[in-house]
C-alpha cells in the first residue's frame, strides 16, 4: 500500500488533471464511508466488516487512479498529445508542439490573470498563485514552482530553442519519451533520458536541434507535409509540368535527385529530344519495336515516345523506386494512357475487346534495371542513371536485338572531364588528364567502355552520335552481332599520346612490339627540344568515328517533322562536324541520301531502290556484308579527324587573331578539312597538324600595337609577314620583347639589302 501511494504521489505532479480526478473520486467515496460508520454505531459486530469494506473501496479507488495515470503516461510516450491544439490538423500532436507560448503555459494551468494581478498588487504569491509543475519536464528535473519561475522556465528552456514549422513550434521535451535500454533502471535510466524534439510530421524523436531542422527539411523536400499515417493519393504541393505536349506531375525539388523520388531535370530537354529523334529513326526502319526506359523517374521520356510514335513502339518504363512507379502510373493516366502491370491492364474501368489494337498502352515495371534487361530483349534501350552507366552496360548488351540501338546518358562529368581522375580510373579504367579537348576525351572514354562491354557479348558497335555538353554526355550506338566484327571494333580502342607542352596529340600506332620512345610518334619536336618528359599516355580510348552523317541527317528530318526546335541547330552542327565541312546542310539532296551506310549495312531511305538495301534492318546476304566492309575500310581515310584545337588556346600574344569563321575559310583554302565542333564554341576540328594550324593563325593575325583592325595579308608588308611566319614556327609562348627583337632583325635585313620601301613600311 505504501508503494502504491508513493507511485501515485510521483505521478501526481506530472498529471494535474489526474490529481483533480483523484480528488473527485475521494469526494464520491466519503458519503459511503459515512453511512457505514452510522450503521456501525448500531452494532459492534459490524464494525470489522465495515472497516474491511472501507479498505477495499479505498484500495480499488487507488488502483483505478493508478491505472488511469499509467494510461495517460503511455499515451504521452506514444507521441500523441492530451489536447487538440489546432483545428487545422485533424490528427493529434505531442504536447511539446504548440502555436503560442500561452498554449504551452495553459497545460500547467498557469492563469495569466492571477499572475499579473499578484505582480501588480505586489501581494503574496503563495496566496494568489499555486505551485505548478512543468508539462515538459519530469519532477526529478524541475519541481513544482510558482507562476513567474515557471513562465521563465518555459520561455528560456523550451520555447527559445524550439524548431518552427508552418506556424507551429516543436519545443524541446525532457519527458521520458526516448526508448531506454532495458538494463538501465532507476537513476541510470533518468540520467540517460536526454532532451529531444518530437517531429510534427512523423512523430520521430530527434535529440539535436540541427538534426531536427535537417529532418524537417527532408520531409519538405519530399513533399511530406502531412502525417505518414494519413495516406493520400497525391501530395497537395505537386506541380504539373508540360514538355513536348506531355504532362507530368512532379514533387517539390524535382530537379534535385538527392531530395526527391520523382527526378525531373528541365535542363535535359535537349537530351530527351535527341533520344526521341534516334528512336524515331529506328522506328522507320522496322516496326513495331520494343523500347525500354530503364530509369523512368517521372516517366516523361517514355510518355513522349508512346504519345508521338503511337503504334510504332511498345514502351516499357521501369524504375526500382516504389514512389516513382506510383508517379509514373499517375502520369500515364494524366496523359490518357493505359497502364499494363504484370500482364493486367488498368484502363479505368474500360474493358479491352478481344482483337482490339491498343496503341496507347504503356507497361510499367518495378525492378532493378539489370534484372529487366537480363530477363527480356529490346530493340531500343536508354540508360540514364544518376552518375555513371558502367554498372548497367553488360546487362544492356546481353539481350539487345541485332541492329538495335543503345543510348546512355552519363552525368558524372567530374570524372569524365578529368576533375576526379581516380574515379575515371576506377569506373572506366582510363588514365586521363585535363586537356583542351577534355569533352571529346570523356565521350571517347565512355565509348571505349561500351565497346568492351559489347565485345564480351560477342557484339560490335557503330557510334551514331556522341554529344558532350556542360552537364551530360550522350552516346548512341548501334549493335551488331558477330565475334569477327566485335574483334574489329575492339581494335579501335587505342592509347593516346598527348604533349602537355603544345597540346599536340596522336593515337598510338597498332603493333605488338614495344617502341623504345613512343613519344617520337608526335608531330611536334617538344620531346627532343625540352628537358624531361613532355608527353603522357592517355587511355585506352575509342579512336574511331564518333558520328554517322547518314543517321544524323535522318534524325534532323524527324526533328523537323515533330517540331523539335531546340534539337535542330545542334543536329545541323553535328552533321557538319561529321562531314568535317563548313558547307551548310542540305536535307533534300538525293545523291547524299543514297550513301547512307551504317555499321557496314545499308539502310533503306526514301529515294533508293528496295532491292539493293536491307529490308527491316536485317542482313540480306553475306556478300552484301563483305562488300560493305571493304568499302568501309577504303573510306576510313574520309572519316572526320579526331579531336579539335581551341583557337584561343593557340593564339599568339601581342597579336589580334582573325574571326573564327574567316579562319575556317583560311584553313580550307590551305587544303585542309575543317569544321566547327559542338564540344567547344571556339574549337576547330581539322586534319591539319598543329604547326600548320599555328602558321595559318599567325599569317592572318595582326599586331596589336599598330591598332589595325583589317585582316588578311594584303594590309601588311611582306617582310613583316616573313618574320611572323618564322615566329609562328615556335610555340608562341614568348613576350612582346622577343617580338620586337624579330622586328628589329627585319629592319636590319632591310638596311643590308637597301630595300627602302620595306624600311619605310617597317618604320
């Protein structure tokens, strides 16, 4: 009985309402006790029984009070509040979550009227105010105190360190809400019960304030502003975006993959348009084709395929995240598409008629990308993971069909662009450094990894296009089966010798014998004129072509037909870069369309005979393949040159270089193939050696000290041109003083030859 009374006394400060309830119970029991006592006056024999009955009634009332107190304590420990603090939220919250400090004070029955009256009248606080316990602290931490002290305690200890969220304050709580180890009892358990916060969304207990702020931010970034115990079909804060006549529903922070499940990047619009054009070209060769978007996220790419290509494609959208799969299904219904799940179609109550051709059905799967590519075969596969794609290459080439297309988007630009060289060595097995052509270097590094993955499955690749922009690298390849052509494809993986002094580069020659000094293969003489090692070996990299002009032409036609305005300028630049020419693209030239050869296989086009081409993308005979391979070997010399030069990187100090377009014409007039490149706005792709490149650049540059803006050799004297040509043979890393010395030597030569006009011009 003493232990029960002590337990009740310990619980009384924590639950003032329970103490009030105990008083009411005692008041109800008193009349019963009075009747028994009056009855006991009539006889002595009933006195013992009456006392026992009184004792039983008192024990029962104490036990009931103790059980009610334990229920309220368990309710408090389960992160639910005693009072409903807001009508906006239908669910209950913990008592530490309040809107105002007054709401927190009301939990301790602190009456502000009495407090202000006691202070104003300067009366005895023991008379006007009673001791109240803190609702968020146990009695062991803070005993019951008067109103002023309790007010300061709540304001300084609980309210000032609270975390605010949508008008609510999550105050710090010292109650035993944290789970305690079972081996800790008594004072040890009380010492282990630290301060913590209660999450307003998921009711989790967080110890540190900074961790609580991060915890709430994660909820907000994922769109979780309501309790997890209340299931909703779609968050209220979702947003509907539109791209290429396709609507997608996204969550807040949809452009940050670490903070949302439905990742949608508006900057990748150009990437999605290029992939759509590649799929449209494949759909013209054979239909229907089975295509896979292995990482669906919101499903925007697969929805665009199904909405615009209709019956030509059978779209499968896959994602391993359950929330993303739910979002993809909702986006399918938003675009009035039927969803196929496990061979069961959900069409909003509309039954399919037997024999009816369903052209608006999308299959949505939830599994790992490697698993679905191992289980099924596809004609078109697109890989767009967050980061590198090397983990999925083996699965992609395992079941891809012959003459199919595999496209992959890599966003690990830090490793591809030589900012994290150790990551590039770990993922791609390549040794690279930062160069002026680092974008194309990253694209060729990816193609080399793709080639090795395809060769492991006895398949070869033909690169259709490789695009490297600021935030992604896109590679599209066509797949051919056969071990012999796979061997030929692997032979195009070579090492690159790069001069770090003049930026000259060349692919290492094939051969089984090791050279004593492989740096001698470089056209420059930096290795002999400079002390130490001036060159490095990079790679292994893809040394073949990275563009297919015929495929790019047909992609441009598809872009025009579907109104893809952003992709058209880039496709024109890629076509000119593939042909290595500065001439404008003509999309209506029958003679050029008849020469569309891909992977040693002719592809049927609009203005060609069907008898001389392969129908539906299949080989017609072995003779066609052998003849095409011979023609392809003879045309290897006509491929576009590898890499490019930056005109600003090789500009001459103290000279005004010509405009880029005029410089391209000067190189073309000198007899070299030349074009611009999408990898670098100031880059020049040419087959001219670096020495000739600098010579032409020096020839058509003007000195800065003359102030002349005219370009071309006609505005400058001949002797100065000869001096600048001799100067152009050097590396170009000299100062103005050296240039003046060359000018003085030209003047001295003019004096010796008594060339008065040249002397006057030099003066």
